[in-house]
């Protein structure tokens, strides 16, 4: 009997006090009085931060000591993202595009995390991670061309606005159904781990709402048990569309699920503090590559934006609350204060930079909306590697129809 | 696996990424009715998956199919769903030497004529091919030569082989263990309505399907909830206008 047990469990037989350990909880001790373990028995996981609200470093040892050049790039990328968002959001309001999602209030999560990675690390985003692309070098024309679905859109006009993807920048095309990207990211990390001398990890971004989907739980467990080099970056911005986080879960956020729930190393950071996000991400990356194990990184922030252009968030939260997060606790103003203390901030340069980005985005919109749409024949392409016969026939049929009735179709706006 | 992984992700990602991300994945697993496991473990997903552009769906019947289709699925650049029948896992079929070759492949989208005949065409897939062959043997005793087609692939669906057969036999019945509505047989009927081959039919097409209920647990009910040889034989006689 005993030898059978030893064969079944590779860790062998373990004793706890006078008992043999149950295989399902080998390290648990025995107690002789009955007690429910309550959520309150655990202190919430603390929030790591480097700066205070006024941009002062709280513990000098935690200052990542980034060069002026790097900090300026961080700041400018955050400004660029925020400026571009304002204009593209307005362009949806004007009816020029069907949809848009802004990133206000989460700029530090994007830029701080992206800055701590290597370009070879693979990104699986949810949909509100445009800042990661900005850091990696996705250009304004590429953003705008995607939103306008024209012939220069890398996605060939096949997706809604903000569903970016770039093979060159190792950014997997956005899939909007929530959390489909999480198990896929784990699979990609597992594949990387199997590569000899792997030195790349996977970063999967998702919101605290997406973390309620079944796929998220399956993904956490797979990553833990299969030991995959993946960083689960939860952007906990307080809202899943209109559901506030206090209605989304009862535990200690998403971080609370990591160590006890899934046996995953976990860190919780102030997502409005770009250096906290940077440091945590750097540490997480080192850990996942050294140990071949996942990390849960929860970045707490506040979604200053409406969820999307299909949402009006003033219906479910107060203007004062939004205003507080948009001023006092705003990630850009914190980094700006830090730069002021360092003597790296120049008001005039900032104003010029923002107005330059504004001009560039406006000009790009004018260009992008005039560009031709991709050839309409492409509608039939990309369903399979080789176009099946029935689609070829339908494509030909459409060609003949359009040829016969071309006066009724806006052919001039499509690439021929 | 769920609809989000197979349909919303695997089937659409190549299209939605404009070719940047292809999904050369094979989803394989037991499909169709097993034995004595009741409603939630006994159903055919052939029609469900075959509905979706972006997926390829195969449904092997015998050893040759199982090996050749799975190998083709693995080598294919697109996502392929391989629907195997649990009850066939333990059934051995004699095979040609060539089937054991490392490069033996059964092409996706190509049906196989299991038994030639000139009087009526019986189209089936997976375990229902067995039922169709039993029925053809029974019909032969009555002097009726049935042609049995094993679909092998559900998507793409090899209609040419079926059309060619019906041009010869002028009669058609379909056999499947899935439910009737929007099923594989329903799709074949629809394709006939849209093709000149329709005029080759001397009688309406008849579908033999699973009964339109969740699978019962009782053994006798389970047995009778799927098309059996006498059901198919009776259908063939009806279509042929014979007693």
C-alpha cells in the first residue's frame, strides 16, 4: 500500500506530525480546534510605490536612477499617448471613426512596464495598452491608419479601431472578447520555455474585470502548473465598463489570488507611479526568466476615461471623483513633478511638444481619412491560407457584378 | 476548449490579423455518442464547427482515415478540428502497407467511396459509415446496389463526389449520428437545391439522423436514438419506392 503511494507521488511520502500528508495539501499542518479561515485573517497585499503624489522619491534606494534621456522619453511617450487619445476620441465624436478607447490615467502602467522589457518579449494586450506600442515605436501614422482602416493599416481594415497588432514590434493583434488573450499568452510562454537558451518572456495585459472570466482562472492555473515565463499584468483601473471593482470581486483584488490561490509570485504596485511599475516589471521579468515561473503584477490605477466611446461614465461615478484622479493623482503630473525636482523639466519644451503632437495627429487624420480603403476583394482573403474554391467563385461573381454596376458603388474610395 | 478558443480565436485570428498571425493548430478529441454516458457526453459537434469559416473539420471513420486525416490536419496551415468517435478507438481495421508510411496522408476535403453502387447513394461520416455499409449489405440481398460515401471531411465538404454519384444513382439518403436541424445532411440537401444536380434526383433526399432529443441514458433507448441499419434500409426502400 505504502509503496504504491510512493510510486504515485513523485515527491514521496511526507509526514506531518504523526500523520502522512494528504497529497492535496502536503505542507498543511493539523489543528485540533475548528475554525473558519476568514478573508480578514489576511492583510491586503501592500502597494509598492517609489514616489509620493508630489513626485518625491520616498526611499532613495528604490529610485531606478534612470538617465534624463530615458525619463524624458517616458514623459514624452505618456504625453503623446494622452494627446493622441484626446484627438482620436474627438474624431469618433465627430463621426469620422466608429469607435475609440482612450488610456487616460493609465499612461504610467503602459510606459513603465514597456520600458522594463526587451523588444523580444511578446505582448498580448487586452485593448487599452496603446502606450506599450508607443514605447516600442509604433508611429502616429500607424495608429491613425489603423483607426481609419485604410490601405496602409497593418490590419487591412479588418478590425475595429484600436485593435492594433504589429509583428515587427512583437505585439499580438488585439482580440476584443475579454480574456481570450490570457490562456493564449500562457501557451506562447510555454512555447518560449521549450526553446533552447530562451531569453524572452510573455507579458499579458488584462483588466480586473477580465480576470473574472473563466479563461483567466484557467490561464493562471496552467501557468503555475506548467511553469511558464509569463507576466500577468493586471491593469486594475477600478472599473469594468460600469461595474466598479467593489462589485467585481470580494477578495484582495487580483494580486490576492496569486500567492494563495494559484501559487504564483505576486506584486502589487501603484499604477500611477511610472517608476514603481518599471521596478516591479524589471524584477518580474528577471524572476520569470530565471525561474521559468509566472508572476502576477497588479497595477492599481483609475480609469479616468470612459470605458469606450460607447460609454458615458458620468452615469455611474461622480465628476469630483474623476477630477481628483485626473489632477492630484494623475501619472503624468507625478512624473512631471519628479522631473521638476531633478531640474529636467522645461515648460516651454513641453508645450511645444504637445502642440507638435497635436498638429501631427490632426494632419495625419486628414491624410489617413483620404487614403484609399484596402481593395474590396480582400474581404475574401485570409479566411484560410489558400482561398477555397467557393470563395474564389464568390469573389469572381462580385467582380463581375461590380463591373456591370460600377456606377452604383464608391469604387474610387477603394484601392484597385 | 470552448467557443471563445476555437471559434472566436482560432478560426478568426488569421483573418482579423490580416495574415500576421496564423493558427496552425489541431483540436482533436472524441465526438459523437459514446455508450452509456447519457446526454452531456453524447453529441456530435460536426455541424457546429463546420458552420464556421476559418475552421476545417474532419471526421474519420476507420484506421486509414484516422491516421491520414490527423497527419494532414497537423501539416495544414489552418486550424483543423478532428472529430474522432470514442466507440471506434478500439476497433481494428485491416490496412494497406502504404497506410503505415510516415508520409501517408488523406487529403482534407475529399470524400471516399467505400462501396460502389448504381441504385442509391448513401452519404455518411464517422461511425455512421458503419451503419451505411451494413445497410448496403442488407440492400444487396434485395438486389439493390447502394453506393456508400464516407465524407471524411465535413468542411470543406466534397460535394463533387456526391453530385457525381447521384448523377449515376438518382437517389440519395444521408446518415449521421448528429441531430437533424442544420445538420450535415441538411447542408447536403441545401447544396442540391442550389446545383443543377438537383434535377438528377428522382425522389426527395431522405435524412437519417439522431432523434431530436438529448441522448437518453437507458441502454435500449440510447440504441434506438441513433440511426440503425434497419432505419437506413427502410429509408432507402422508401426513397426507391420499394416495399
